[in-house]
C-alpha cells in the first residue's frame, strides 16, 4: 500500500505561484498515471492534472496553461507547478493514482492552497 504526503501549499496572492510536492512511501514507477486532485469547500474532489509514466499529461480546462505536472519516479515524487493562481484555485490539493476510486490508494492529508489578496 503506497501512502502519499503532500506539501508546498500556503497563502498566495492572485497571480502568484506555488509548487506542490507529493512524496510516495513506495515506488510509483509501476503506477501508470498519477494525478493531482483538489477539493474546495462544499465541492467534490476533482482531477486537475494527470501524468502517465510515459510522460503524457492532461489538464482540466480550468488550469490548462497555468499548471504543470511532473513526476520523478526515481524519487517517488510528483510535483505540481501552479502559476497565475486565481482565487478559484483555493482548495485542498491531493495526489493519488488516476484510477477508478475502488483501485486508488488511501488519501493523504492534502495541502491547503489559499489564493487571496
């Protein structure tokens, strides 16, 4: 069972940047697709970015052109570079395998991102 620890969140002004990290307790090399998810208050958790172990990426329309996902399988770490942040990006951010819910790992604590002036 792989566990994830997310970090790098914080309070940032609109237009600012943050880089999130997701450290896995085990190897992620065999995980075909890793994803970054977010959950805003009162909303469902949503997938914002995914990356396969072959390097293919996909982004939610709301973050396309502003967020960049990357993964370092040697370090068992996934990153999310977030630029041009907007107040609507405020949420708790999580990482997990991009799979059907019943096949995902347990969710970590997440990291809070707050975009506010």
